[in-house]
C-alpha cells in the first residue's frame, strides 16, 4: 500500500495506520488488513478509477439495513476506496456452518419486494448487472440475465455468435421449463465459498459474514443453484433450508442447470476457456 493511501485512510478515520498486510482474493481491487494506531483492525479495498467500490459498500449497507445477513460494517465508501470492519475467520464451511448458512439465507430470501430487479443496477465480478424493475420473473431472467450476459460475452470476444444465438433461443423458450415464482426475494447474488467467512464457536462452526454482494430481488432458486455450481453448499445446507422454505419438485433435476447458465455465462465473459464448453453442454441438454 502506497504512503499516500495510508495517509488518506488515516485522515478519513482520524487515526494513523500502524500495520498493513495484504489479503488474498478480490479480482477488482487490492485488499488489505490494516491496524490503526489505536489497535482497531479494518479492511481496506483499493482500486483504480471506475472500480465502483462505493457501490459495493452501498450493497453491504443495504443488506445491513434490510436483512439479518451478517456482513462487514462499512466505515467509508467511494469509487476507489472501501473501508470496512475486519471479520476474523478461523474455520471452513463445514456441515455446521452450512446449516447456519441455510438459516441465514432462508431469512434473506424471505425479504420481499413488489417486483423483480432492484432500485439500481449492481455489479457481479466487476460486471454491470442490469436490474430494471419487472413485474414478472421469467422475462427478467431471460432478457436481463441470459440474453444480456450472452451478448456481453460475445462482445468481449469470448462467446462465438452461434453460442450467443443458442442462448437467445433458450431464453425465448424459458417458460417451457420455469414457472413464475410466488414472489420476489432478496438475494446476495454471489454465494460461493470465497465470499463466506466462518469462525469456530463453543456451539460449532458458524458463518461470520458474507462478502462481495451482487444484490437484487429474484427467484431465490437462482441463488440456491449457484451455491451448488462449485460445490459451495451441499446436503447439510439444503436439508436445513427445506425446513424453512420447501423446494418444489424439479429443482435439482431441471431448474438448477437452467439457473446456473447465468453464472456460467458470467464466467465465459470474464475468463472464457472451459466455461464455454459448460455453457454448450447446458444448451444441448435443453435442445437449443
């Protein structure tokens, strides 16, 4: 961390920065654990102009205000600098932590809204995530998630035109496999292992905080699907989640793969590579 950044943080917080240690993770900004002269430990994220760290902080604030999901407390947010409380993590996402995650996410998904989308666009992995207010979920998912991300991946030169057209064909038939949900629910939007901090307690491992949200109001099943894509959450999570919010038949057999087409397209846009083949397998499975 450069001296000018240390001085700016000290000015904002009113205390000199005593130590700085770089943390792993984060594809948009550099992340550091800093200790102030008074002993308080914080996290500082620093990025170039256009990093939109102010939006990340705003989303964390929104979750803190509107839900019970544990998130770091935001101390300062602007485009290139985000300051948050440091959340210690000393455990992995074991069965006990997954059970706790189910309790937390079920309560988050119970936070309702009159429409799908959000009051503003958000970001996912540094990519714009459009959230126009929509009365119906199926056209929102088809147009603002599948077709939109296929277009972005194609414009970035990572998804061939034929692949984009196949995604658009599937999006046009989305009603063949999905029904309108009962109501919109608030989702974190990026639930994977790297965004879940856990800690040990006398009563077993618990979730300490969720990081890096990409929030909007959606069918919560899109969140559940993504949580399985990289084996983040498994049977302990779903066994408890069903106690709060039963899953309709067909989620694991059909809807999970359809919903995971969106994060796969996002990974195609970001990384290309083998994610293209994963998208093509899903399209072939659904006859597109």
